[in-house]
């Protein structure tokens, strides 16, 4: 293609572009000369009214055994028998483990023998006392007989002296036996106390379950030498579990021991009962510990439990839908509708102070009055003094 032809084509294209631009300018729409106003928004209204709110405090915690016992022997000694392992269920009084009890068993046997010997000695002294009293009666009779014989002969005086000596000797024996019999119960009581101590010491060589439960851990083996400081067995009660949570001052004021509450563990719901609650807050957190007891069937310690604890009811308070609240500039606002007639009106953006929220309702502490109609929802793009068309709550 020659240069002359190329220039001709470029000229023709340029003329075509200029012609198109001129046509577009000529055919563009003419401005109307005025803006059409935006139609007022249609808002859904609801009247403010009074109601009773029942707020709740939703807290959670881990399920724990209702009871836990860390069992120790009360004596030192070598472990010679271990009867349980972790996970084993035991009844109250079941033997869990035993120390070498040879010395304690010997001491208990000696104490039993001592009690038996003392009982025999008491029985013997009572029989001897009876005989000694009979001997005293005979000796007194002999003294009286010798006295009746007179005092003239030397033989009579010697017989009387001998009878008096025998009587004195028998009375002395009676006094000794009476003392022995009168103090027999005290001596026997001391021997029984010694026996009871020996039996208690023997019993302490055996570790028994204080209540029915499940063995959580066994920390000793046969052959270990144990002291009272050594943990032997840990026992837990899995028939019941406890949910331990911490609540604030508003919750603790509304709760009482024995109150039933609903506990959720996963998708399961259980009824629990408040077992105990503290009236003094913990120093580090400022919260109050609460223990909720519930049946342990089908549950495992360590599971997460959730509970909604009822707070003090708000009776006859002014409420509004939570969707009617606008939060802006660090404050909370409502849009109050003022009727201008014909279903139309204008909005007033009014600051309000809020209380508790329960579900879809929120308590209004100040800034509004019962019966006022407010925008129920979609308040984010509304403004103060904005015209609006009402829908609902006429």
C-alpha cells in the first residue's frame, strides 16, 4: 500500500469518528431542570409497653465427681496386699489394700488375753470374798465362845487371844477382797480400752472404702513401704456429678440452695439442683462459686456443662424490641414516630438508657414513655426529623 493511500484511509476514519461524536452530542437527552425528591421510607412501628422480664446468667463449667477421697494409711508399714485397680467399682467398707499386720495382730491378741484374765480374776475375787466373809463369821463366833468360857484360866485367855487374832486376819482379807471387787470394773475397763486401741491399730493396717464409688487411681504397689503421708488410693463418686460454675453478684442474689436448674451437656438436657453457693466472692476473680448436683448416669467427669441461672426478675418495666435500638456515637437511640396525619409523619431520634436484655426485648430505663410508637427494625439508615410513612401499630 502506498503512502498516499494510507493517509487517505486515516483521513476517512477521522472524519467518521467526528461524525459519530457530533451525532451523539446532538441526540443526548436534555436535563429536566429539577430533581425528584426521594419518597419517604416506609417504617414498621411498634408501641412501647410494660412487661416482666426474667433475665438469666449463662455460665459454663466442667462436670466433676460429686465426692472425691484421697485415701492414706494411718500407719507406716510395708504393703502386702492390693485388691483394686483404677476403674473398679467398690462398695462401702470394701478392702482396698493391706499393710503387714503381724505386730498389730500380736498386740491385739495379747490385749484380748489380758481382758480374759482380768474377767477370771474378778470372778475369783468375788468367790473368795464370799468365803472370807463366812470365815469372819466363824471367827467372830469363836471369839464369843472363848469369851463365854471366862478369863480365869491361862488356857482360856490364850484361846481368846488366838480367836481374836484369827478374826482380825479374816477381816483384813475381807477388806482386801472387797477393794479388789469394788475396783474390778475400773481394771477391766482399762484392759478393754487397751484392747480397743490394739484393735483400732490393727484395723488401720487395712484400707477400706469409706463409701460406694469408683477407684480413680491406685498410687502404690505391693512391697512399697508407706507412711501416713503416702497417697494410696483415690476414690470418686460417679453416681452423682457436680457442675461447678462462677457467677456474678446479680446471680448470687437470686439463687438459693435446693433450687432446680436446667443443665445442658452437649445436646442433652438434665435437671440439676443447686447444692451450695458461696456468699463471699473469691478474692482473685470477684465471682461466687456455685455447685450444681445432678445424676451421673450417662455422663462423664470432664464434660462441659452449660446452665442458665435465673436472675432477679424485672417486674413491670418498659421494654422495646432489641432491633429498634440504634447504637451510634457511644450512645443508644430510638426513633420515635410523630404522626402528621394520613399515615405520614416524621421521626425523632431520641437517646435512651438501656437495662437488661432478655431474648428479643430490652429494658428501657429512661428516654421513652409507654404508648409511644417507635420504629421496630431497620434503623441503621434513618435520621433525625426524617419524614416517614407508617406501617403497623396504627
